[in-house]
């Protein structure tokens, strides 16, 4: 009897072993598959809670908060397969650290089967750099005149060279209509000591463009890209970032260089002037300005006294240029306007503003020009394009049209186009921008993709998509429609100008 019991027990043990071996073989020989993946907080000290991935077909997506670096995270996963590779290197679940600052390819392999690949993306808030501003005693920034003391930090786990912590400075409001008409406010930041942002040359002042009217957050970036590929001596540079003020999220901002005199910005050498064509009622008390028969011109840099030789010289030189331009001999090489101006920069400035149909650029504001004694007058830098590309109800709604001239009616440009030599330069430069259209459209697509998560958070904060914000002419229901609008508008605008200029 005991012998029989022993035989039965031995048979059952053998059957059990056979069954277990069969199950293991079945798992090993099954089609490779990633069944689940997450970050276990017990393996990742920076995480306050476990972080789960959401599967979207062959893509797994997870989001971590702004304080978590993605450079060293340990994933925990379950697979059907023999081996797991991440970025080409074998990893072990709950053991192997990995860098998730870019989308990684996870591959599951099993002998006898084709491997299976998945995209693994980890989003740190919106993937943009984070700028954290803390004002003294959490003081609000509610006026444009005086700086509020603040400490400033920047965090990026993609570009760690951008990072800095608790630098001192001040911040104040800026802008005109954008300051008064919008809830999302623009700012000017001033560090106590010169500081780089986004790897750009060091300087004290940096502009935070809010761009509430521009739902794409791309119009100024597009204009600056066109400036970058133009002959203009200088175009502001900047990057998009997420901004937190006293621990409160205040949106996605375009942080860029200020249009000002600097060896790294508008280089005026030892004897030059940065000027802006402006409106008399927009010129502040204490500004130094002069007038021509056509415009009021504000001297932005350097500080200039009304009674100085410097003031007299630049005032007279710009008036001499305008008088020559409007005179009977304006086409004459010696007596005309050509000896005063760099025609290519005038052509580029005109075309960029006309292609993008910038409402301000005909004769209103943000029309910058520079003059260095002994050299020619140049146009630029470019500035203020958030109402361009059909984004304004100004001037009886004409800015929704991709046809018709606008900046051409600037008195200087209009007169210069009566000169065949300038018209020839304009035609050559227009052909150049036509040839760049595919690259510019790709630039829009690339930047829209880069902002795919940022625009969602910005919209949650400010409710911009599908909602009218002064002075929108068109209101679309989705971010994608807003982006498609500026692509279509620019393409049609270039086509019309090609046929009519």
C-alpha cells in the first residue's frame, strides 16, 4: 500500500513538472509583446507616486511632473518574450535605469518570431524648458513702470546647460494693447548680472511674449525664422518655455532677446542709432524723437539729448534721406536716395512684413531701422507679428485677405518701388522667399509638433482655442485648424504677391 502511494505521488510530481515546463515554453515561444510598463516609485526616488503608461497602439505614453528629471528612470514592465531592448541595449525590469528625455524604441524579442517594437515617450509637463519666477513676498506684477524683485530659475533635462537656480533680478509688465487687453500678460525680465537663456549670448534684459491673440504661438517664431534666413543684420532669437510665477502656472511664453543696442543684439558700434517709427501719442515722456514730413521717429538707443550733435546729425541724415527719396531726382545714383540706404535690407523687411501681412508695419509701430555714422541706413530688426497672417479685425477687416497690398503703401516703400533698381531687388528677394516656402511650412509643422503638449496646457490655463480673443478675425475650434490657417494664408499670400508685385 505504501509502495502504491509512493508510485502515485511520483507520477503526479512528474506530471506537474511536465505541465510547468510546457507553460514556460509556451511563454517563451509566444509572439513577442509588451503587456504593461510603468515607473514604480520604490525604484525611482524622484517620483511621489507610481507613474503608469497609457497605450496608444504601438506607443506607450507617460507624464511626469515638472520637478522630475527623465535622464535616469527605472521602468518596470511585463512582456511575453525572451529579451527586452531599449534604445538597442538590453534592460531588466525594475533594475535597469534609462534616459527618457527623447522617445525611446523598446524591442521585445523571442526566438523563432519577428521582434516587436514600441515607442516609449515620457513627457515632463509639456517637454518645454521650465522657467520658475518667485517675486519678493509673492508680490504681484501689476504695472509696467517699476521692476518687482524676483529670483529666477530655469530647468531642462534635455539641455542641462540651460539650467540655473535662484538668480536675482526684477520683472515688470511690458507692451501696449497686449498689456491692457489680455489676461495673459507680457513681461520684461532684468537680471542683476548678465545671464544666458537657452544658450543665447548673455544679457540682462529678456522679453516674455504672451501671444494670447495668437493661438498657434507661432507667428512671431515664423517671422523671426524668416528674419534669420534674410539679409537683415539682426533678428531676435528666443525659445518657447513654460513659466511658473510664485508656484502658479501662467502659460507658455516665447522668451526672446530684447530689441536693444548690444554687441550681441543690435550692434551700433561706437556711433550708431536704433530708431523706431511710432505714433506721437505712443511716445513716452522722456523719449527723444524727431519728425520727418512723413513719420515720427523715436530714438531707442543710445540715450540721446535733444541739444546734442548726435541728435542733430541723425535727425538731419534721416530727413536728407527722405527728401532725396521724395525728390525729382530720387532715381539718380548721386542725388537720389540709393546712397543713403541698404536696398536689400529694405526689400527683405518689406517682403517679410508683406508676406505675413503685418498690420502694424505699414506706418503704425514696431518699424525699426538702424543707422551707423558713415554707413547706410538698414531696416530691422523685425518685431511684433502676433496679429499677422489674418489675425486682426483692424482696418475694416482687410487683413483676412490673402490678396491686396498693405505694407507696400508705406510711403518710403511705395516711393522706392517706383525705382526699377529697387523693384528688381524686391523681385529677386521675393523669388528667394518663394523658394524657401517648403522649408517655412516644415518649420511651422515642426514647431507645432514641438508645442503639441504645451498648447494643451496653455489652453487649459487661458481658454484660447475656439474662443474669441481681441482682435481675432478668425476663430477655429482646434489647434490644428489654427496652424493650418497660417500655412494656407502664407502660401496664398506668396502666390498673390508673385503674380502682382
